[in-house]
């Protein structure tokens, strides 16, 4: 059998240098979907060339829209979109394909999509998206595994989310943009990417307020325009590279980052004993010591510690002087990668949603397999710290969220190649 692409990392080298961070995957994906509601040309600046973005662009193309990368900018025009064309082979591939539901309903008042796919990190239902749409008078049914929505009576209304789901908040916001009246979302998620989606919608001529708080108000407008928009930078990619430097040692400055979008992460590195320097648009980490243990970290919706940094932080704490506890509150099976860290000599015990991490002095190189996106990033961090050659398979998971991770890390002095 031919081996798929994998990473070969000769670990134990310190990282140093300056790296610019691109726009956030979790901002660019809903923004691409939102473009469905405009008939004008839109340019999304500084987008990461990752497979999740490419898949979303394929979905746009498959329904008759124009979408292409021009350098790192994405050009989109959805004038000719036909919602009947949605291809279930494409939408089944990524979780974020669910984002097209709100915009398609908003513009065409009907939608038919398959259940979305995505990372295998546990059950990821879409009941909150569906019940929210029902509250806005959308008639939702399931036909042969497809979600069929009739939005003939779509109207404003008040949706109280049982949980501040990021995706449901964004979908409902978008459903309200071209809908007469006022759509109110209570117990909304407060992630920076939601503020960014609000900014994007308003930039196109929409009328959304309140993102970043727990109540979002969307006043329907007649149409959206176009233009060039620069989405917020990727706080999770930034956090990943800070963790890589902390684990391998060194001195790294990340530019085009917004520290106020991930204070809960930056603060953990400080607690682990690293020196951090921030400006409004950069973060520098200086790592010259072994990490200190952190008694307990729990993942929470924003502004709490993000679940998307859980694996990378666990990899770092596996090297800490002392014991730490990581509690995963958002997704039920997000500790799979710990089996791979244990192969490298990490001392981690997982019970349900809790990982007990007893720090070891160093990890050993190993042949590893990424099973999901952030778990894969955690393995890269561990391999960068371990003296000797590690190999990481399952690269397609990492490529979903990191654009050529080997190039970024090579530019910081890592010995890493894709084979
Ligand atoms: C988004 C992010 C993902 C991140 C997650 C949590 C994008 C493209 N992805 O995913 O990287 O890990 O937020 O910060 O932005 N839930 C339900 N019913 C629903 C929807 C969600 O029970 O209808 C549950 C989920 O199973 C999960 C929790 O709510 O346990 C959080 O999910 P949600 O905030 O919706 O995450 P996503 O939008 O899928």
C-alpha cells in the first residue's frame, strides 16, 4: 500500500523568528457561506489555503457561484447561485457546510442539504440550528437523510438557544439578514468570529448588533452589497504556534494577531512560566524553561479556554514539572490523540472528559497518527519537543486547519518536511 503524505520532524530544535498569522478558519467559513446572500463581487482577504476553505469554495461552485483563490485572497460571486444544486457529497464532507442553510433560506426561502460531516470528536448534533429555524417559522423536515427546509413563512422572532452554540448563532444570524423584521438570538455564543461575521454582514449593508454579548439583534434588510473584507486573524493557529515554541523552547513573535481574542490562552502560557509580550497586533513568547504544571484547565465557550486549544495545551503540559488536569466540557471524545502522546512516553490518564497529566521531563520520538485536526496539531508540538525523528500520518486532518504547517514551522527553524 502506498503511504499517504506524512510529516517527518527531527525534534529538539528551538524555534525562533517572526511569523504572520492568516485570517481565522472559523471566521472565513461562515463568511464564505454568507456571500450566498449577495449578488455582488466579494473579496475575502488573507484567507488560509486550507482544505476546509477549499471545500466551502467547492460548495459555492457546485451551486453555481464563482469562487477562486487569487494569491491569499478569495474572490466570490454568487449572482447565479441555484440552491437546488447543493451536492450532498460535498456538504457531507465538512461540518461547516451547515452554514449554507441560513444564507440559502434567507435568499431563496427554501433549502435542501444533507447532514454535515466534520472532525470525529464526538456527537455534533444540529438540533439547535433546526429548532432556531423553526422558531423563525421555517418548516423543517427530514427526507431520505436530507434536511428539507421550507422558509416560505420565514420571519423575525426571538430564539433562546439552550446552549451558546457557535454554529447555530451564526446560522440564525445569517437567516435573519434578508428576513423582514427583527430576529433576536438570546444566549448567543460570544466568540470573536461571531463579532467578525457581524462586522462582515454590516460591511455588506446588513444590520446586525450585539455580537460579542449574549443577545444579538438582526434587523432585516432588502439586499447585501459587495466589497473587500479582511477577517479576524486565527487565534487558534496563533495559540498552536505559541504552544510549539513553549514545548520546543525558543523566542517567537506572531504578527497579525489580536491578543484580546485569546487572553484565556495567553494567560495559560504565562501561568506555565513563559514570558509573553503583547502589542495590539502581536504576541511574543520567550521559552527558556520547562513548563510549570497548571492545576486545572476547563474548556468553555468564549471568553473561557477554547476547546480548539485543549489538545495543544495538553501536549505542552505533558512536559510540565508537576501534574495538571484538563477537563473537556464541549466535545465528548476529544482526547483520542492522548494515546499517541502516551506512545511518546507521556503520562496521561483519561477518564470520560477529564485528562490527568503527570508531566515527564521529555518525550521520545515515535511514529504517530493524527485522528483529528487539533489532536494532530498537538502531535506536531510534541514531536518538535522530542529529540530525534518522529513521523506523523493522517496529515489530511491537520491540513483542514493549518496551511502547510511545515512551511510555517520551517520558517521558525524547525527541521520538518512533508513526504
Ligand atoms: C465551532 C467551531 C469549532 C469549535 C466549536 C466550539 C467553526 C467552523 N467551528 O464549531 O472549531 O470547536 O465551535 O468552540 O466555527 N451542539 C448541540 N446542538 C447543536 C449545535 C451544537 O448540541 O445544534 C453542541 C455540540 O455538540 C457541542 C457544543 O454544542 O457539544 C458546541 O458546539 P458549537 O458551538 O455549535 O460548535 P460548532 O459550531 O460545531
